[in-house]
């Protein structure tokens, strides 16, 4: 039961935090492409920091693959949103959480699809 609660919680929190940190670091005067690159780097660093302890505890597929997708995507989107002048960090956090939920749902669906094909 705890694994079913930990997986989405880790994904949503990591995506939200990565998006907010990326948007906070990127300045309004920057180019959106540079914000995306910096957000991607921030996402990779955050992923490595979280991946090492969590993969040992919860397993590779449940943490590593979704965390990779979530932090990189939310970091890039957060970095691009950081260049927009009229957007608040609350809106960035909501966007990061929504992206995290969509990626988590996709990974859960593909995991179910793969396990169903193997068992048949």
C-alpha cells in the first residue's frame, strides 16, 4: 500500500519543485531556449540527487524512469515559463504538478500494458 502512495507523491512533488526552482532561477530577460536548457540541467541534477536513495528503496522502474521523465520535462517547462513576465510561481507549480500527473499516468498505463502482454 505504501508503494502505491509513494510513487505518485514523489513524482508530483519532484515535478513541482523542479518547475518552481527552474522558473525562479531563469530571468525574464532571457531567451526561452536558454531557459529550457537551464531547466533541463536543473531537472537532471535534481533527478540524480533523488534517484540514488529512492531507487534502492522502491526499485528502478517505479522511480527511475518516471523521475527521469518528470524532472526533465518539468524543468524545461519551468525554465521556459520563467522567461514569461506575467506568470506567478503558483501557476508554474500547478503546471509542474499537472505535467507530473500526466507523465505518471502514462508510465502507469505503459507498465500495465507491458505486464499484461508478458502474462498472456
